[in-house]
């Protein structure tokens, strides 16, 4: 039986052996492959990954579960467990990675995926369990009702797909929503230099903060008459593909730099999905 779930940590444990095997099969871990597991919980997936001979590191916030896993795999030289918060802790000691995997807590899944994007040039592949609605937003295209900030960020950083759709019945406690197993493969090259990424994030966030308004209104702090013929300002943000946002960014970059006054490595305020 899985241990008691802590609601404060967003814990929902996988308990269906068939689904766990399907997830392990999708990950397809190989001997000596470097893998990082986020939130291993009671170790249902961990056990199958270690059986493959992969070199597995894991980050677990729950101290009780961390102690259990450390004791269980104390003699396994291919397993290292770090007790801490995967969102707040640096991933640098684990990089580079062949894969990063995990059943992500729904309340912080978007932030963890953003962190994956920020480290994506050092990670070959990600396989994550997320809320199905979030997966739909992640992979949506311009013009969709659910297209938004996370959709644009995904196009910038990676390619991916839904591998499995998973019902609430395979978890304990049972969530109120469907889940999806997703695959993310980072783009080998980004269309912007690293120094421009945070500024681009800021532009996309500002445009979608008032998604029902036209770009001329939502970005009025940057708009001026000289730019009137350089872009279709009467469009709304949900109609813009990544290429459109990149063109918009090239027009407004200098204004955004002056407006944000970001320090090196600093995230723009309220950077959320």
C-alpha cells in the first residue's frame, strides 16, 4: 500500500501496475543511461528504472518517502537520492542528462516544465505525467481556445506529444481530472540568443495578460505610430504563432529592455503560464 498522501505536496500516487509498466516502457531506460526522476514517491517507477541498469538520480521533497527510498536502495550504486524541492533546487549537479522523468505535482507542473526549458540544452528528453488539460494547452496551436503563454514557450524550446491518456482511477488518492503522459524533446537550436529569452518571455506574458484585447491595446506601452504598418496590431495574441511573436519581439526589443530593466539571469515579474 502506498503511504498517506500529503495534499500540501500535491501527491497522487500511481497504484496500477499495468500503467506503471507502460510508463516505464515509454521511458525505455537503457543500461548506464543518466536519468533524473522528479518526485519518485514510494518508488513504483523507480524500481523499474533501476531494473534497466540506468544510473538514476531522484529528487524527493517528502522526508518520510526520501528516508524509505534511501534505505530501500542503500546498496544500489546506480541510485542517488537528493532530499529537497525540485523546483527550488539547482539541477546543475545532475546535468547533462539523457532523460528527466516524473509524475509532476499538478500545482507546480508548469513551473517545473519552465525549469526544464531553461535547462533543456543539457537534457535530451523529458517524459512527464501532467494534468490532461495542461497537456492540451502545452501542445495547442495558434487559434485554439486553449492556446496561451505555455503554448508559445513550448514551441520556442521543444517538440513533443501525448504518449498516454491516463484516467483518475489509477491514482491514490484519486484526482478529479484526467492525466496525460507527455514527451518533450528540446530543440537543438533556439531562434533567440540566451540573452534575449527572458525579454521574449516578458513580451509574451504581457500580450496574454489581456488576451481578449488587440495587441495594439495590450502592448500600448510599446506601440507608436511609427510601428503602425510594421505588424498587424489589431490581432489578438491567441492568433499569433511563434514566428509572429518572434517578429513582434524584433520590433519591440529595445523598448522592452528599457521597460524591464532586468538584471542578468533575473526572471521578469509574474512570469507564469
